[in-house]
C-alpha cells in the first residue's frame, strides 16, 4: 500500500486523495549560510573555560585600567607636574583638545569597520576648518551656512574617496594618501600659508571656549557623536552591513548587501564627521590654521586601533575608542608638563599606533580562530514525536 504524498496546492482532504501534511509532521531543514557573525550581531566567542574571572576582567578592561594608572602617575609625579596636572583648567583643556580628535576618530570607525583605511581624515578636518573660516571671513556667510559648508566639504571629499576606491578598484590606502596630498596643496595655495583669523563669528568662538557644568561645550558634542556612532554600528542594519563587509566582503555580497554603495557611504560619513571636527577645531582655536589638520591623522588611527584591545576585545568599538582617545591625551599632556621634548610625544603616539595595530590583529585572529573551532549548527530538524 502506497502512502499518500502531500501536495502544497491541495487545500482539501478527501478519502482516496492526498492529504496535506500538518506542520507537526513536517521536517524543516534550515541551512545557515557562511556569513560573518557580525551580520547577526554576534559579539564574539566566550572566554576560554580555564580563564579566571580576574584574568578575563583584566583582559577586557585593560585599557581603562591603564588610563587610571596614567592619571595616578601624573597626579603624584611631584613638583610642578602634579600641581599643574591636578587643576581644573588642565582637565578642561584635555577634554576640549581631545574632543576634536575624538569626533574625528569616531568618524573613521565607520570606514575601518568596513575593512578600509582613510589616511586623509586629518587633512579633511583641516580643509573643513579653513573653508569654514573662509566662508565667514571672505564670503561673509551666516553662522549656520558656514558650519554646513564645512561639513558638506568633508562629506564630499570622503564620498569621492569611497567612489574612486570602489569604482577604480584601487586600494583606499593609495586613494586617500593621494587625496591628503592634494588637500595640502590646495590649502597652501588658497591661504598662502597664512591662518584665517578675521571675521570668525564670536558666537562660534565662544562655543569653543564656554563650559556647561564646568565641562567644555565641545565635549558634549563628542558625547553626542559617540552615542550616534554607537547606535549606528551596533543597532542598525547599516552597521551590521559594515561589520559584515569588513569580515568577509564576498560573503556580504552573496547575502544581498550592496557592498560598493555601502563602502562609499561609509567614506562619505567619515568625511562628514571630519568636517564636524574641522568646525569644532575652528571654534576651539578661533582661526583657520592651514597646518594643524595634518597632525590629527596619526592620533585618530592610534586611538581607533588601541580601542580594540578593551571591551569588545579584538573588535573596533566606540567605548574602547573613547578610552583610548583620553589615554593618549592624558599621557601626552602629562609628558608635556614633565618637560619632555616634543619629539618624545610624537614617538609615543607612533609607538602606540604600531602596538595597537599589532594587538588588534592578534586579538582579532584569536577571536576568529575560537569561533571557527566552536560548534556551528548547520541544520535544525523539528518533527512531531508522535
């Protein structure tokens, strides 16, 4: 006797006719595509079973611990160092100066998470600062219009970087390095090496110097940008797409992500946040300086990669980046108060970048290796026991 075979198109049951099978009788096989775990929001594998709670805690929060140690060192250094470092003015200066670097660094996370580099962000920041100053001094535009021009210039340059790298299939490292050089040449031609000082709106300069609750106003801008970037990367499909592209571009394309368009938009957003940093730089310094922007690229990259050693170990993340920004800022400020030569600060930042990139690479490989050796279910079967 032959068992009836169900047909999905049959909606009726009659004697002698095929009877549709109920969901309880159905075998469901679900295959998991080989896509990056970041696409599904996976935060990485659990710690090794033999690891103690103390070692796991130290591993996860190593950078905040180093930040606290650094503060204690300079607070008890002795002499004029501790006396100067422990003042409210010193801390306000650190918060104010690192806010510009912070906005710039948080912006580049969008590009780095997608697996791309942007070596022109510091120059974009300087360009936005100079052109915003020019909008006020040379073109006599209103306050809001000048700010929008600075941000729009940053977004346009960033978008061009992304478009060229995806269209020409050229390494973004080369594209953005060339862009940085072009920006330097343009700024030098436009300003003749002179800072733009006159015509800057007093309200913008006051914003860069005023405080709310004893904290500089531009620091609150940094906090707002941090929340925005965190939400974008961790709680939106767009952020998950960036993570997926950075983990495996080919797999991301297979699951329907528009890789080229997403990468281009990430570069554009990075440029836009560099434009915001440029406007904050103008507000903080009160002038469009043609030379200051180039100094931010190294610090931003060092902070971004250094942040990957804490919180989400082996992954770029907003919380770790914020801690890394102020870790670098506090140490550079403390060393300056200690009277060290300027070249020591540059060496410290450079060594931090090298160490941060090396640690991030090692931790990321370790995380991927643990994920690869872990159990990965490939099929799920559900059947009525009866």
